[in-house]
């Protein structure tokens, strides 16, 4: 075992001399505990000590571990190897409500022995398990390598408790104005005598401050009852000055008739300490109850003295008396209202119940025990699941509950009960549930009778209301309604009937309707009574009117059978139907004999009608057409157009357009369709109608004309191309003649011929592309640029110079002749210039051509509706470049003048860059009107 000083870990305490140190801490919050105990145990772990932390409230184990981890990062390793043991404050309190401090001390000694056997230097302990038993701990701590720091909640300690605790510990830690301070006790000396005397003086001053400022009365006494001193609180409590209290002594302020006085004095003689209650007497003679605690001690001269603390508990006694009376009243109320009370401890499973509780379940006296399972046995099976769910929810969420259920008493009688309860934590920290159970059978039966009466009254009222409402409805209906007895007598007729046939008297219906004295042989009312089923028929009245008659079986309030008859005048409707049939027949004949093709679709594009003309044209039968989708008869190229136009029909738009259908054999049928949307009376789209004209022959003629026009245009382009090639050949021949003349061989005339020839070739290539392509009026410009550039490269061969061509062209850029020809000449001029002038004395070079589209949503002119296309044409080389002082607009060469003129013709912009060669960038816009 290592001897010598031990490290306390607490800043305001120097190293402790050795084992056997017993000191204490008064704390107010959990943070106070963490401030002192975490560094205290950190030092113990680092000094090879076995540590036992018995947690004090309000801390819990999780909070302790989190606090240790902040200051001791490897605390998990200490916990895993068992060097520190964290014990919940209920560890030694589980078996009984009270605990034996000797048992705890024995356990600590045993833990110390095991710690030494495992190579630790000793045991470092902290807890509040020895409250009121500090001397017991002192008797052992000096014999073993144990260090103990006891913790006490300051708000639960009385003044005498604080004094006694401080007196029984070598050191006392407490907070003053937010800072920890150290008070050395009267036990073992920790530091030198001078420090001890200073500490004692400070302790004396603090005890004097406690004595003077305590809210409890404090007497300093000797055993014979003499009072040596009294604090201000005691003077106020007894209504005396300190001198008066000292003069009258103990017998002058204690109610000597109180039988408890003898026990208090005897306890003080036997143990040197006492606690209890006594009656005291004030100066005016009034007696008040008090709570007293005291202890005997030896002063510096060895004389026995005592400290007694007195607390006036008059108000508490009054509250307790009021509570007792309240309990008696509550008990009386529960018994008279047949309400049972119960309390269940969730830790030890003990149950308290009132007698009325067990009586509700049919028992005449309290059972030895009562469990949750016994309650469920009494609950009816159909209510048991609900009861278990209520309890599970309450236990899981600590919620109050209140519900009703049915039980079967021990004698078999079924009763209704109401039970309610809540959770609480008692003074020992145990979780308990408490509640009431009440027999509510009579109130349930009363509620049932009340509900039945209310329901009966409501039904009666509802029937009467409905009868009045029915009468009002029948009176206002624009149809004739009558109630007939089985012998055809009219029991009721509404206003519409009376207005037609006059006010009622006791007569049969046929007397009114037909003016006959006996039942009409055409009347079918009897069929309702025979079949007990509704019957509908038409009645032709003598005046020529026609009624649609509905007869229904009806039961009168007395249960007798009757007939409810409703007569609707359909004379006008019949006439309208007849006209409609005539009209429909007329229009059907028109539609069927029409030369036009007629079709009607529903809102899902399914055919609902098609005339015979269209069936004949398509080659389908009526069965093959009706109910089929229109898409089965439309060519593939027309389907997108039809889909778009059907959406227009839904928006109420009518229009004409060409539509290509497919006949049954697969041959095309071109039609001009005129469409109209169809809507119901609520404005909902229900389909569309189309009238189609056969234009197949017209389309064939147009196609023939188109082919002829195409051939004609191709021929024109071919001839223009040939003529341009002839011109190019003539220019070439003329140039050859100048070559033979030595004086002008290298003249500008020869170069002019070549440049003109290049321009002609560029235009000829355009017509060649138009001739070869499918578009006769538009040129796919990218392939044209590639061919033109390759032709120029073949024309301007520069000896051994390796000139490469880099082309970056967007595909499918189609320009018309007005754009293609100027652009082609511009490319010809700029590429030719690079080939001729960019690479003098160079072995290698590159020419780049780039053409792409840029999109823009803005355009200054408002005369154009279509999307505007912006284009960028870039022609560059990495040659010698154009001098900085050279202005391209001032050049007098025909080529550059032609380029700038053509750029202006296209409303474009031309930009020149001279970085690492020459780069011409042209930006232009092509718009469609």
C-alpha cells in the first residue's frame, strides 16, 4: 500500500496527509456535486485508488458518466476494468424503507479488502449514506486505507444539522457568494497549528453568524436546564429578551405538563442527542407546538454543554389537523358514494385498498391481497382488451386515466364501474399509482332510461316533423299525388290534383278521373295490391291528355295497406317526343344520304356514330366501326395532328384541316375534315362531330404537280451550276493566255482571274448542293462549307507548307439563297486570304472555320412573330496576322471590300482579332416573317 500524502483533486484543499481523511460537502445543485466530486475521483483514479461513488440526488447515473467523460476522456476504460464503481442512491435502500449503516460500512470494508488484493492503494468513497452516523464511519476509516467525502443537501439540513455535521468532519466544503470555501472542523488536524487556530477562529465566526441569523430558535444550555444564550429568533418566538429567557431557564419556556418532556430528557442522557416534539410556552402564557433537536458536546474546558434548536410548527400542525379532517371527510364521502380508493406500489407490489373497494367486487371484507390480474378476472371479456389498452397507455406515458367498464362480481352479478387514477412518486422515490373505483350501475341504468326516453321523444318529434315536411312537399309538387284505399277511395290528394279535379269529397278515384260510377276496366291500380310491388303505366284521359302513373304500396300509420299514386302529365312531352322522332327520322335520312362522310366521337375519341357513306369509303361494317377508337383508322403521320386538334376540341375550338385515313385494305383516304366540339347542358365536353370530304384525287393531283415542280427546280439548279462551271472554265482559259505573256505573268490581272474563278466556283457549289438535296429552296450549309474549303485547299497548294483545316460546324443549318450565296463568297474570300497571305516562310499552319447558332428571345423589330436565330461565323488562322495599324474597312482590295459589303447586306457585324494570327468573327441574324 502506498503511504504518504494523497492528492485530493480539489483546488482549495492541499494534499491530504494520508488515509483516514473524513470530510464533507454541503451542496445546493447537481452542478455543485459535479464541481467537487469529478476532480476528486479523477485524482483517485490517477493515484491507483479504487473508487466508489454512491450517487446523491438529484444526480443520476447517466449524468454522472457524462460529467466524468468530460474531464476523464478514458473513463470508459476505467469503468470496463472495474476501477470505479458508480452506485445509485437506492443501492442500499432496495430491500427496506430503512437501511442499516453498519451493513453499508461492512460492505465498504469488504470492497477495500478486495481493492488491496487487486493491487490498488486503497478506497476513495463519496455518498450521503452515513447521515446521522458519521461517528460510526469515523470508527473504521482510521483503521483502513479509506478516504471519505460525505455530501449533504443544504436545503434539507437544519441549523443544528449543519453544526453537527461540520463538527463531525475534519473538513467542510461550502459555497459562499458563488465560491467554494473550506472550514476545518474539530477533528484531526490537517495542516499546522497556526492554520488550525486560524480555521477555528473562522469556524467560530461562521457558527456565530449561523446562530445570529438562523430562522429557528437556538438555545445554548447546560444539562441542568440553565440557558446560557438565546439567539434573536428564539427571543422573537417566545416574546422575551435574551436576559428574560436566561432568567426563567428551561422550566420557564417549556410546557412542563407535556408528557413528552420526560422522554426527551431521558434520550439526551442516554445518547447525548435528542429529536422530537414538545409544547413550549411564550411570555404571554400561550402554548405552541414545536419541533426540537439538540446535542451535547464538550467545550474547551471539558464542560458538558448543549445546543437546542426550536422550530415553531403551529402552522404545520394546523395544516396536519386540517388534512386529518379532510381525510375523515373524504373517507366518509367515499363510503357514502360507494367509491373505493386504492394505492399500488410499483416497486414492492404492495397494495392499499379501502373496504369499499373490495365490496364493489362483491367481497364482504378486505382480501389478503389484490392484484392487477384479479381486476382483469372480474372485467367482462368484451371490455378486457379496452381496459388493458388503457392501462398500457397510462403506464407507458405516465398519463392519468379515467374510463368505465363492466365487471362480474363474485356473486355473478354484472355491474358498471368507473375507475380513475394517476402516477406519483412518494418520499422514498418509489413510483406509485393511486386511484378510485366507483359503482355506477344505477347511474348507467338511469342514463339508459333517459336515453331511451329522449330517443323515443326525438323519434316522435322527428316523425311529426317528417309528416309535416312530407305534407308540405306533396302540396307543392307539380304532379298529382293521391293516397288510395284498396277499394279505390281517395284518402288524400295534393293541391295539384285538387286544382285539376276540384275539392275532394268521399269519392272513388275513377269518379274524378273518368266520370264513371264503377271501376274503369283499364285501371291497373289493383296490380300494386296483388304483387305488393310498384307499378308504372300510362293513362289516356277522356280529354285527350296523357298521364305517366306510378303506383306504390304504402302502409298507413295504423298498419292498413294503401296505394300511393303519382300522376305526371306527359301530354306535351309525348307530343314533343313525336316531333323529335319525326325530326330525327328526317335528319337521319339527310345524314345517311349525304355525300359527306360524318362521324361522331365521345370524349375518349371512341366512335359512337358513323354514316353509311363513310363506312363505304373506308370499307368497314357498322359493327367494325362503332365502339372502336378513332386511332385505328388514322395514318401514322396524321396522328400527332389529330391529337393536338382533339385538345382544341376540349377547349371549344372548331376548325378545318386535312386528315389522312387508312382504308380497310391499307390504301390511303385523304379527307378535308370540318370539326365541331360537343358539350352537355352543364358545359362538360362529351365529344366531337366531324364532316369529312374525300380529297384523295385532289391530293394525287397536288402530289403530281409537286413532283413536276421539283424536277423543274432541280433542272434549273443543274443548268445554273453547269453555266457557272462554263464561266469558271472560260476564266481559267483566259488566265492561261495571260500566263504565256512573260511581262504580265505575275501581274495582278492573273490574280484577279483566279479570285473571280473562286467566287464563281463557290456559287456553283451552292447550286450543285441544291440539285443533289431534297430541299430546293434551302441549302444545308455545313456540307457546302466543307466542300468549298476543301476545293480552296486544292486550288492554293503552298508547296511544302503543311496547312491543316479544322472545321467546327453545327449540323442541319439550312439557309435560303439570299443568305447562302453571300455567306459562301465571304467564306471563299477569307479562307483564300489565309491560304495566300497567312503563312509566308512557314512550314506548318492551321485554318479554323466555326459556324454555330445562338438563341435569343429578344429582337428589336416587332414585325416578326417567329423565333429569331442568331448565328456566329468564325474564320481564323495562326499565321503572321494583320498589322495593328491596318484598318480592314480602309483596305482597297476587292476581296475585303466584297466581304464588308456582303456583311452589311446580311445586316451582320464583322470583328477582327489579331491575337496569335488573324480571326474574323461575323455575327448575323436570320428572321422569318
